[in-house]
């Protein structure tokens, strides 16, 4: 069994630690509480797992909020903030983050062309910057199980519009597998397995992964 050499991330068509960035938009209490297309506990667990995956593979992370500085809204939920305590929040007044100059500058400063995008709500704060980023030549990957809309119809209609425009749907566990790619990349295997165990795999998988994690401890 011989693994291929790691691909050059600049030419790899798949997500890789060297070509992707994670964009998190508006994971704030009112937006979480009013998301109705997904169970809220699952939503929070999934976005935390996604963020831990990005940290494990050292992806640039952009964290944005809306209306905190105006006093109209609360900052990022603690479950997520605890995972990224040192990443600054880029606060905005615009519903569409791509209409905030500081946000766009931060995204472009990552130098990454593949954007993993997660935001609340799907039909607004995910949809609008996704369409704008696509128009500017970025590849956008909405992480569909880490986002939510105010209704299932709103969520699915927004996703359909994004996909028709060229966005590429994914899920947090698919992202984790795509970034890991090879069991021979042993430096990230413990974190990869631990993340799956911590964030809800099936019982059969749990014991299989736990055994693999213990074997590498």
C-alpha cells in the first residue's frame, strides 16, 4: 500500500488544508434561536465540529457578527466562541457580509480560493455573500448541516438558488474527511477521530474510532 504524494493545494480540485478557508457568519443567539430548519442543538454541535476541523488543519478562519457594536445584538454564542477565543469578530451593519469592506478585505487576505461558508440564516446571511463571492471567482462550499433558516422552505429555497449559481454543497463530516484525505497523515489523525467521537457518530462507529484513537495515543 503506497499513498500518492500530497497534491499541490494550488491545483488540487478538492478541499485541502492549503487552499481552503472557513467563513463563519452570525452565529449569535437570536439567529440560533430563530433557526427552524434544523434542531438547534444539532446546529450548534455541527458548526463547532466544523470549526474544530478547520483549526485542526490550520485553515484561516473569518468570524463575523452583525449589529453587536450598535447594541442591537449579542456576540457569537459561547459554544463557538470557546473554540476560537482569539479570532476577532468582524462586526457589521450589513445583512450581506460581502457589502462590508472589512469583511471582504479579510476574506481576500487569506489568499484562499475555496471558501467553506456557514452562516445564519441560510436565506440571507449565507445566500447573499455566497452569490457575491461566486461572482468574484471564489469557489464556495455551503456547509449544509451547519446552517439553518427560519423555515425548511426558506432554507431549501436558498440552498437551491446557491447551487444553481455554482455553489458546492458539503457537510462538516465530509469536510473533515476531505481535509484528512489519508490515514498516513498521522499528525492530524487523533484530532480527526476525536472530533467524530465528540460530535455524535453512531455507537458502532464510536467504538471503532475510539479503538483507533487509543491505538495511536
